[in-house]
C-alpha cells in the first residue's frame, strides 16, 4: 500500500531544504579579504566680505579656492584591517602669498583588530561622538579633524561603549597648521569614554566623559581639565526632543580654576515635505565679578561649530571669539527636500553674550550681538557627485566692534561658497573563503 505525501507538505519540505542549502552556501562564500581604493576630488570656491575668515586676516573682500584630493585605501581580513586616507590640499589665493603652500598629510592611518568581543584601533583616526558637538571629524573642513592614539570599542544590541587614549606630538612646521587634521588639537594627552544606550522605543541616552591634559606654552606645566555630561533623546512619529548638557571643571591651560557649563535643548517636528528644528545653545562665560585665578569659560573641545553656531563660523574659538563672556544662541533650522536629489535648507541664529562686553570707557555694551541667516542647496546629480551651494549673511550690532571677526559693524557681513565633491571606488576586490 502506497501513501502519497500531500503536495503542500512536499513544497514545505523542499523550501526548507533550499533554505539550508542557501545558508550553507552563504557560510562558504563569506568574505575572506577585501581591498578597496577610493578617490575623492573636492574643489571649493569661497567669497567673504566684511568679516575675517582664515587664512585671510586683512584683505576685504576675499576670494579663494581650495581643493582636497583624498586617496583612501582599506585592506580587510576576517580579524583585522588597515585603513589609510592620504590627502593633498591645494590653495589658490593671488592676494596672500604666504598661504599658497599646500598640505600633504594622512587624514587617517590606523590598524584595527578584533580581540574576543572588543575592537581595538591603533593610529591616526577620525573621532565622531554623539551629535559632533564635543568630538567631530569635521567633514566640511577640507583637512578634516583626526586624533592619534588607541580606541577600544565594544557594542551589543542596545549598548555601545568606546574608550580612547589620545595624544599629540610635535608635528613640525613643514605644512600649514590651518590644513593639518591634527594641528588644531590643544591637548597633550586625552582620555575619553563614550557610552550609548539605544532603546527600540525611541529613547537614547549618551554619556560622554573626557579628561584632557593641557600644557602651558610658557611654563610647560601640565593642567588637568575634565568634561562630563551627556545627551538624552526621545522620538515619536513626528516629534523629537533632546537635551544636551555638560559640566567642565579642573584647570585650563592658563592654570585658572575652571567651573563652566553647556546646555542645548532642542525640539524637532517632521512633516512629509519639511523638517523644523527649534533650539538654543548656552555656552557659559566668566562673570565680571569672578576672581582672576578662576574661569567660567566653557570650551567646546574638538567638535564643530558651524553645525550649531552658523555656517559663517563667526563664533568658533571659545572663549576667544566672545572675549570670555559666554554665548547664548537661539536657532531655527528648516530643511525642505524637493526630491531625492535636491534639498533646500535655511538656518537662522540669534546671538547674545551671557555677560555684557565693555567698551573703551568700561561701559557695558548690549548683550545682543546680531543675527545670522544661512541659505543652502544640496544637489546629487549622480550617485558619485555632490554639489553644495550656500549664501550666508550676518547683521551685527555695535557690540561686535569689540570682538575679532566683523570688520565694520555698520555693514552687512556675508559669505558664500560653491563646493563640488566627486568620489568613486577605483578598486574593489573581494575574496571569498571558497575561492
């Protein structure tokens, strides 16, 4: 007697066998090694009027062109990889002979390996933590920003934890510091721990703690400064809320006793065809009544400023660009995607000092410094090509006369740029285990 198996069960059995065979083939074909070579060409033209923009310090109006040529290579095996990004930066500037020299440097050059559940990275590497406020790879800057040292990484489904030991060396004067990815780092040694908890229901918590050892350029003495805090995020379907806060204490590079703070509340509302972000940054300064050996100036460490304080970078170096008086910066950002290739953005900033500046007669000036408006367009005509254009202007008050960026506070300061980025994979070789 022959009993026939139902056709439906046969199909289920066949599907199961095919799944097992496919899984086995994937395991046999798992990647054994890879060699990737990427080339990026990124020219940018900039025009500035009535405000000081490095490398210029005197010419007005000021026009110049920079170009970054970056040659990136990655060689990866199952348990380790080597990454290198060699970049060369050109500067065309007819008005300033001192700035014509280009820079040839490694943006990144590191070795990474896996040890049990840890990834360990050794060498020069970019560091982007959280939203980039305190530690960023500075993607808009032609030179970028990187650090040298050891990074230990561990991650799981909900947690990630990074520990850094970083240092700076005497990098010499062969190339201009303005175009070096490491020359702007102010520490001698730096310890960082970044812990992130990401829950599926729209809640994220990030803790960031850093201790940097700062060397006094005159005495050579090392001072220790600590920065501790973090950020919480909460997301719903349309709404997003976040609060970023840090406390800074210890001693600054002048040897002053430091106690400073930073706050950034923000709310974002997303529609189908636009996104609106309303928030503020509060960067503490020193009270006029503070003792000479104390400081309340918060330093934003090694993050980016244009992303938070306006494209023109009027307020970049803290406390120098606000003369130690702190900064209060309410802002409104609007992003409008036209289609998958084109998007528009508008940023609006108001700027106030926390404490009033003093004029030449020691009289208090207004806390209101002015406002900035940034309009930008981003276009992707092809997969490997990106075009960015922006126009920004700053309307200042007479208080800006006592700060180092605006040349004439009675005139409009403006800046514009056009940047084209072409990036492509020249080589992408992969070898699988069964080959």
